[in-house]
């Protein structure tokens, strides 16, 4: 779905997270970032994905990665999801889809024969220099860490 490619400079972004903090890509300069886009907080697939990342969070930190999730959910919904599943990383409440559209992960989807627009589950691994190192389009929600850390 996304037009971005490995080696491209990651789009700059600024958005509020679940706690109302402003988060920008420049905040992660000098660190690797796992930026995962998911369709909807508290749904089964998204919960599997977030919990897999949570369960392996220390492994990400040990390898120099930060983790940041993004969906179009409200900050309150994101916070409830964090509280329910003890997620240790921030979630952007990108209600106006600024970040989602910057990474070009919004578009037509099909579910049970219906077509609608939504977020395509996609993960970007961004280097310390702000370059895209990897793009995972076919996310395995229960084994996503293995896809990222290989």
C-alpha cells in the first residue's frame, strides 16, 4: 500500500499520544524506532500484535529500539487499551490521520465482502538517522517481534 521504500527518509511527523504528549519523529533521533500502524485499538488482531511487542519490549530496548504505535483511535481509547494490557510504549491518537497519511497506510480494504477505507496494518523500522530500514506489510500479529528482530 505505502509508496515509501527501504532507504527513504521517514516522513517527519508530530502528533499527540495517549497521555496528551506531543510526539515527533525528531524525538527519536539517534535511536532506532519501530513504528507500527494498526487498524483499531482493543480488537483481537491488534491486541495480539501489541501484546507480542509488549512481551518482547525489553529485547527491543536491549537492541536500541523504541516502539511507537499509531491508529486513528482517540487518546482515551488508546489509554484504556494501554491500561487493560499494560502496554509499555506510547500510542499516537492520530484522529486526523496526519501521520497515517504521511506514511500512506490509509486506503481501501475489504472485510467479509464489504469495502471500506481504513488503516493497512504496516510496520516501519526507522534507523537512528531517520531512514526507513524495513517495511513489514504482511504483519504476523502473534509473531511480530520475530519479523522485526529476525
